[in-house]
């Protein structure tokens, strides 16, 4: 058990394969799957493989127009039941996940569903499947791993 990283109920994380190096994330032990905010989701084929292209807006609730264009291989499409009880079909991608924003931290692959999280406080939710055997949650703490001083500097803005 001592090998587990202790995190708060919300943390900054990074998804280096998607070039998302500072993402506010809700750590949710009540959710099985993980999800990331995605706008304008497109399915396409690259080298015979199914891929998804989408836009991530890291600060969508703060009125900023920054958007990051992301692409990832599709590994599945699943029906997911939201916390409000609505079922919807979502694209599932696999990408590297890293706690915090420091590149010296270990990264591991997780599955993420692409969802419209624009009305939610956090653009990403980390569920139990991604945490299992790696993370211990201190529900009374926030940002145990620290906060980036200028998170907007972690993104390359795409076309506005």
C-alpha cells in the first residue's frame, strides 16, 4: 500500500500523448470510467486504424477561448451512464496519464471516454479503473501535488 500515490479529490494532471500538460481533474472514486471534455469529435481512419480528432478547451468555464486540437486512436465505443442516470454512447481512447505536471513523474496508460463536460466544473474526471493499484485518495485534500503557476502556458493554442 505504501507504493500508492496520495492525491486530493482534485488535482492537476497531464496527458502527454495529447499534448495536454496541465489539466484540472476531479478524482472520482464513485465513477468507474474516466472522461475528458471533447468538442467537435470526428472519427477518421489513419493507416487502417480508427482514430478520433477532437478539441479540448482547458478553461471552457472561465470564458477563455483557448482550444487544443487532439488526436488519438479509438479503442472502443461504449455505453456510459452519467451521474444523472442518462446513458450515452461514447468513443473510448487510450492515452498516457501522469499525476501532476512534472515530466519526471511516472506515466501509465488509461482509457478515457470523450464527452461534453462543458457544463461541469472539471474538464476531466479520473475514475476507479484508471486509479486502481496506483492512487490513494485523501477526500479532504485538494491539489496535494501542487498547482502550476501559469497553466495556460502549458498549451499550444490552435486556430481560434
